[in-house]
C-alpha cells in the first residue's frame, strides 16, 4: 500500500464526509477537517484529527483533499472562493472532488485545477453513511493516472470499491448521474407502488415481502420501503437531495437536448413532496404525495 | 405431499404454461393440455401428456386446471366461451387462474366459479420461462383454503414459492399488478439510464457494471440491460406485454381515481416503442425510443 501521501484534508463533514474522515484516521492518516459547522470539525479533532479554520488553512497542511460538500456551488466556493483551498495547495497535490455535480462542471474543474498544477480525481461516491463510516463506500472515479497512483492508500482507506472510469474528469460524474437518475426513479416508483397496493387494500408488509423477492424489486425498494412500513421518515437521505440530484440530471440532459421522461416525472414527484412540506424528511416520504390512503403509522416509544 | 389431485389440465402453453405442463409431468401428474396452437399441444403429448381438442374436453378429465393464457379476455373465453372449461369441470374442482388480470376481474371470476360449485385460486405467476420450466416460479396466490389444500401437490410441483395473500380471489392479482407496475417502470428506467449514459459518452459495459453493483440497481436492470449491451432483442418478454400489463394497472387505477405518474409515463414509452415497430421485440427495446444515440450492435454469427 502506497503511503506517499500522509496528510489528507476533508472539506464537508456531512454524513459521507464524516465517515471519510473517520476512515482516514483509522487508516493512519493525518486528517485536517473543515466544515462551516464548527461542531462537526470539533468531532474530527476529538477523534484525533486537526480542526481547520478555513479551506485555505487546511490546504497548506495536506497533500490531498477530499471535497464532500453538497453540490457544484459549494465545491466552487471551498476551492476558489474567499479562503479557498486551491490556491493554497502545493503543486502536485490531489483534489478528490466527490460532490454530485454535472459532468461538464467536473471537466471544467479538472482543467482549472490542472492549470494550477494540481491533479483532480472526479470521484463521486455511493453507498450511504454507514458504508462511508466503515470505509466501504463506492467511488465512481476518473482522472489522471498520476493522481490515482498518489492516492492509492487514501482510496483504499475510504472505499470498498473504486471504479476507474477514465483518465480525465467527466466519466465519474456521468456514471454517478446515471446512478442517481435510477435511484430517484426507483424511490419514487417504490412509493407509487406501495401507495397503489394500500389503495387496493393489500397488506403493505406482505406486499413488500413478495415484491422484494420478485422481478419488481430494486435496491431502493428493499432499502426504502421498510421506512414506509415503519412510518419512520427520519431523514437518512432527504427528499430535497433528490430534488437537487434529479435537477442536475435534467439540467444536463436539457443542455444536451435529450429527453428523460421518467426522471422528469420522478423529479415532479419529489418537488410535490417538498412543496407539501416534506423536503427535510427521508426521501421515502415521496409516498405522501398520494392522496386518499392511510400509510402505516409510526411506532411510538 | 398431498396427491389427492392426480389429473391436471393446463390451458395456454406459452413460455409459462409449457413450463408448468413440463413440471407437472415431472411431478408425476396426468397432464391434459390445450392451446390454440396445435404444435404446442403436441409437444406436451410427446412428453407424456394428453392432447385436448378444447377446454371442454380437457375439463372432463381433470380435477384442477391451470389457466395460463395472456389476459382476462382469453381467460373468459377458455372458461366460459364456446367449448369452455367451467361448465365441464366436476363440482369441487379447482381453477388456478394465473393470467395477469385486474383484481376486479379476479374477484368477479371467483364469484362466478363459486356459483358453479368450483374453487378458484387467484394465482398470477412471476419468474420467467426458465423458472416455469424448472418448477420454481413464484405464485402470488389468494383463494379459498379448501382450494389450496386440494392443490398442495400441484403447487409444489410448479412453484418454488407460493405466497398466500388471502382467503379469496383479489389480493393475488393486486400484488401481481403492483409487481408489474414496478417491473415495467424499472425496464423503462433502465433504458432511459443507459440511453443517457451512451448520450454522455460513457462506456455502456462499464456503466452497467458500476450501476448493477450500486444503489441504482434493480432486478430488471440486471436482467434486461445485458440484452441492450449484446444488441440482442430476441423477445423473452415482449414490449407489447408491458403495453398490456401497464394498461391493466392504469385502467384499474383510473377506475379507482388514483394517479400513477410513473406507470403512465412508462406506459407511454412502451406505446412509443410499439408504435415505432418494436412491439414484438424484447421489452428492453424500449431503449430504442431515445433518439440520437448509437446502441451497441448485435453480434453476428
């Protein structure tokens, strides 16, 4: 295992970023962390990492930085904004850009960083908070082989599986976008199917068991329908995440003049759920847009 | 294993019905078979079964009949039409109605058969031709416990899993309908996702491998996308089957004044594929409605 890189920054300490920071600490790396929420930074410091006051301060101390903020705008800000990281990284450092962004943003980012002598890995992630915490998430990655070589140890520490999808930024974000299209459509379809089953008087638990073992199943059906059955909409991933991610997919397709009938329908469903006040709930709350049915009640403790 | 029933009829010898007939023969049952295609009937006879010239003739020789025709209209015809089976079955015989039909048709059929002293199992099937041939298909079943008791051996011979969903016809067809909704949406979504990946210049094989192992996967994605990658649209299940099945779901929901945004969008996609001349091709040919992309070519032999 290559350990050329010893010191790694993590910018963005949400569910995924916090897991990455923990996995890097477990892997023996020196971890510098930044987030606008000070309590998240303190948590990493308490676990043996170092708190940074800004992306710029962080950048001066690391050889690679994992950017796990929410979207392209935040990626732009933490890299190029006031006290941004990019201008403060040493030449030859690696930026692993892991937010879900459009492929064109990823390509453009790669060119700008290359112009500053930096290497970029277009590396969106998948797998959820639990896999991030255990260092087993999936990375859909593309970028310069030199960047991958330098980050071999880093990637091993944070990911169970790294798909190498090309030698420059772009393909990583394309495949992530396609994955998010399917994930969003499948969650909305799971809601639609369970709503219909309940409308028809079928037993929701029985329906779930049959379909989870039949040709109608999906990873998301198996993962999200139990939230509906439990009446528990505590957000593991929120409705508004798919308002955003399907929005990215649709914006990109629109620029390419490419129709996406199912993604646009699913996006409308998440928008409706958000407009009805469920934007901060678990994404399975998209089932709440279906009228005239009684969903399983949450268990009281 | 109960073997009270010794002689079983199979009406409808398509991919699923032929597999059921073969499984029953392997299970030691006396099998009487009817289909409008004489060559299919002859195939069962050659394997040790008996050819019937009509559902009526068949009905006089069996204690249970599995109806595996295409839809409600054909079910109606083979049971109640000219030379139909129902009037010729002995009282107490069991009709296993396995076509995909609306729940209201299943309920109504159960009442009509009960009025003739016959037992009905509302038993739509899932699993595809290969599972039918090996006696391992899934049955989503509801009906009178007496019918299940009589058919215990029959069901064991033809199904790997029998879900008992209620004591009268209806719930079996509800769950099958919900399964078909998801299956149809997932196939159309798989097409949409692969089309977008190709439009974005991603490698189709790599995209498939990543997504099949990620949160965007579905049973149908894993099963159907290989057809697209191979450029092989030989129909295992045709586009027109989902024109029909999603049509059943949508008609039923419309009568219940219940919106199904994704099912209706997917139905439009299958209708478009059919209108473009692909109705008889494999249902994965729904990917062909996306313009301006070059799909993987079929391998020449």
